[in-house]
C-alpha cells in the first residue's frame, strides 16, 4: 500500500467511523463493478457523511460509484476507473411522509418494497414497478429511470419525482425541485438526475408524488393468433373510453413464462378504479378484443406478481427496445428475426417500450444480432439499449447505441458543468461520459 493510499484511507476514516470504511481485499472484490475493484467501500449513515466522502474524492480525483441494491450494475459500459464505492444500505430512512398531501421524502437507499409497506397503511402507492421492483432502491429507480407496467396510467419516475437533495461532484449538498433551499439555476434538476446513472450527482434524498391505491382492480389476458391482431386491439383500446392502468404486450415465450395457455401473442390489461367503472370498462374492452379476434380470460389478483417474477427471473441478455406504438407487431417480428434463440418479449404496449430477453451465448453472434436489430428499428425511429448482459458483450457492443452528435454534445457539456473532474461513475453512461 502506497503512502498516498494510506493517507486517503486515514482521511476517509476521519470522516466516517472506521468500521464503515472497508479496504479488505474480499470486501472490495465483492463490491467490484464489471471487474473494476475499488480500493475502498464506504457506508455513510447520513447525507453529510456521504458529502464528505465525495468532497475528498473530488479533491483527490478519485472515481466514485454508488451502490444501492446492485440491481442495475450491468446497465451501461464498464467503468473506466473505480476507486470508491459508496454503499447506500444505511441510508434507508423514510424522512417525511404527508399522506394528506400525497408526498413522501425518503433517503436514496430505501427499497421500493419497504416504502410500499409503509404507504399501504394509508392506501397509497408509488407507481413505479419495473421487474424486481420491490428489492430495488428508490435512488436506483431514479438513477436508471426504470419503469414497469404502471407507466401506462401514471407515467414514469420523471413524472413522480418532485425534488431531490443530492451531492455535487465537489461534495456540496444541493436541492433541486420541490423544497428548494439551494438549487442549480436554470435546470430542472429532478429530470436531469433521472436516468443519468449517477454521473451528474449522488442522489441522497428524494421527494416523490404518490397516488391513492385504487378501490378495485380487474385484470384480464387477451390472447391472439398473432402480434398484428394484438396491436390492432391495443390501437382500438387507445382510442376507446377504456382507461387502463397496465397494458402489456407478451409474445409466445412470455406467455409461457407466466405459466399461461399457449398463445402467439397476448395483451395483459388491468383497469383500476371503483368497481362499477371497472365492470363497465370490462365490457368495452372485451368487445374490442373480440373484434380483433381475441379471447378474454379473467386473471386473479396475483397475476402481476407472476408477470414480475417471469421477467425478473428470465436468464440471459435483456434489451430495452423502443419503437412507435403503431409498429408494435413489426418490432416484435424484427426482434424475433434478429435474435436467436427465440427471445422472450414483453413490455409497455401503449408506450412502445419492449423488453427482449435472449439466452446469453457467443458474444460475437449476440453482438451481431443486436446491431442488426438496431439497424432494423432505426428505420422507424426506434432504439435498442442493453439493460443487462455480460461485460464482454458491453465492451464489444456499445450498450447505449448510437446517439446523434448534437445531443451527445449537450450531454457532454452538462457532464463537464456538473462534474468537471469526471469523478462520478466515469465511463458508464452514453458516449463514455
């Protein structure tokens, strides 16, 4: 260990208690990200401690990555360097909950499952439900802009995040959005931080908009003979009086993964409001499905947990494929043609965001399939992001895909303004930011 390393370790210990600054080989190896092993793993218990760590890293030009539940560590490029991992497991408090105002402020390390339990007592929810959502931290959901079936009704984290308290790259604690004390002039900070993968600041506290838990919910599976028939049904639903809370498109493999009777394609749909309105909309929905040649099966209340597990547990490379809603069937066909073996495909039908899971095989072959798919969907303005995959694949193939130079220039300028020394999660974001 060099003198500089010892002195930095001592400085970290001076800012945190010694037991919360770990540099043992085994501990650091367990916190590695894509093979990059940090020199220290720190576990702050307050935002002030986290700020002190980031400030030291900035002064010493140390690369910092933040770890919550570790659910999205295969998103993005491998880090270009890594010195300090900040573990959020002790920043897990619900700080302020105002049921009457439908708002809550939490520390970034709170899991969505723990928050849901607290909110359930007041029949409220944070409607962000990507696969495996319960175990994921709220900070991680914001940093990755993760979303799930409920986006059909409630939107995404960008629509629900009212304010953030975050640590700037130089260690200064700053507010943005609601409850502003000190903000960054000229920027909608909550929206900037959402999906930035921790490259613009370290999220410490989040103020979120909540929604009432619906009084009654009905869920149905609409089975079709082809993805084209399923798309026809979705198009008619969008133009109807039905107001669904979830509309998910499933291909044959996704249907099978949920343990359902075989179907070439299906739409899983739920409507949540008062019971008479649900029953009324059920009749409209069933008529639309039947006109598109579909059959309607009523599902139990546990279906969405089954669906969540099916997507979370599906092994292999997971891609996020965005396309126009009007091209859903075409996009399903393109995914199936480009990727082998036959992928599992499921996702938000009314948003045009599909997840495709394909068995992890030969890196070169998988990479060619991804690039072929990108070329296919690009014709319709679509895109493909590798959400999960082995390191070798994300080294060989840009996980984010091509970004037009004007947009990339803006992102680089923002990164330079917020993190001029490049110490926050360097290398992992779009364009190697």
